[in-house]
């Protein structure tokens, strides 16, 4: 039997959580994150945990315009920008402001998302909008191309947005695969650039509203994509010098990534231990996307992973296991069930073009 698609796994989880089946919910959760549960399944949890983490990190946020793109546009580093996933109020305010500055503005929507899994179930009740703004006529071209909802439309929109051709072609392939497998395009896209699993230059960090690259690069070292990032960072530096430093600090933090809405930002530095890539850290904070990843999923992640990460100060991940240590002693180890699902993303210096 073929392994279940990601949207099926989320649906299994949601159904188990809704009927209060702690054993099934926990089993689905571990399938989702690609690890084997530590405790034997014969001793299932009595009830679903409900406690949420006290502290979170807001990396990917819905409903807020990406300020970095606004700087890039107003600073002239980009001719056209698409601001995605905005509330009606935010979209209206942004469209008004950019229009007053003399930009061509097109608003599209409404649409809805369920923490980015392609499924008809439990669609978000909160309608979302895009604002596309350009100095020339590109905003209309992008909106028109996207209306097609075809691969060719995605290609034309990407090129009209000024993204590098190599990265646009790469994204069209990802989109084709997403349509074929019914998996979330964002999930596939994030895992798709070449060079995954190796340390990458920090401007290629894709999991934050502060990321200078707002598209999916063909590789984490793509010179075209990093050149694009350098132009955006240059515009930020001109308009808000302290913003450039803040972005670098935020994007240098390593990430322990499981799924698109489910990952941890680590305040720490790269280490090696017994040949495995690792991070020594002072804090491990879960991302909060602000869109409403189901509380049951966040609570279970906190109970199974978050608490252990909080008690530790170092972790390692290789093809075989995720291990958490406290003061050099092993605290917990999960065997990796699906290699490539959990990822440890570590970031290095920017190439010369992206430096100050
Ligand atoms: Zn590229």
C-alpha cells in the first residue's frame, strides 16, 4: 500500500484528536514528523495534552505584510511585489498607502488556507487577500497570469515578479508535483531546493517573514537567488540600517524543521557530536504562524518534543536519530522513521555579494 499523503496524515490526526483518541492522535503525530515514538505504544497517554508552549517565535506570519518586501519596493530594489495572505483590513490599508505613493496596485482574493495543507476539510474561516504593487504595469500582469491557475500561469507570474528564471522553472516543477500528489505546495517547495541537509548561506533562509527571498530558489546556493537577496538587503540597509542587522540575527538561528507549520527556532550555535550535525542552544521556541495551526497539534508537539527540547541544551540529528542532551548527558533519543522529514537547518555567512 502506498504511504498516506501529507493531507491524509493531517486528516487522520484531526479526526483522532476530535474524538479524543489519544493513542491514534499520537501515532499520527509521529507519522507526520517522521520519528518513532520513544515510549512503547502499549502504554498510550490517557488523554490528549492541552497545554500550549508559554513562549513561541513568530517566524512565518500570516495576516501581516512582509516589511522587507515593502522596503525592497519603496527602495527601488524590486519593481513589483506580491504581498500574500493578508486580512481584508491589512490589504485595504496597504493598497491605499502604496497607491498614494504612486504605485500601481491590484488586490486579489478572497481565498482561504488551512495552515497550508491542501485539503477541503476545515478551511480557515478567515478570508485572505493578496496585494500586488508595482512601479510599472507588472502588477496587472502578475494578477492576470495567476488567474489562469495553470502551470503556464505560475511561470508567467513568477517571471513578471522578477524572480530568476532558473528558480521559476524549479517552482513550476514543484507545483506540478504538488498537483499530482495532492501534497501541500509549500511543504514540497520548502524541501525542494538543492543543497538541503547542508549548511546554507543565511540569506537563503525561507522560513521567516524577514527572509529576503520570498520565492523558492532552485538551490540554497543559487547565485541568482542570492543576488536577488543582496539587492533586497541593500534596500533595507539604506532605509533602515538597524533592520538589516536584526534580519541577519533572526535568520542565523538554526531551525529544527518537521513540517511547514511545525518547526523550532534554536538560539544557538552549530556543533558536531559523534559525527552528527548538531546545535548547542539556550532556547528552542516553536514557530507560531498566527493562522491557527490546530491547538491539538501544537499541544501534542509541545508535550512530546517541546518539553524535552526545553529541558536540553544540545541536540543532534542524523539519518538514524534525533538526540537531545543536557550538559553533555543524553536526555532523549527518537529513531528517525522517515529520513529526510526532520531536518536540521543551519546557516552560515552570506556570500560576499550579500555582505555589508
Ligand atoms: Zn535559481
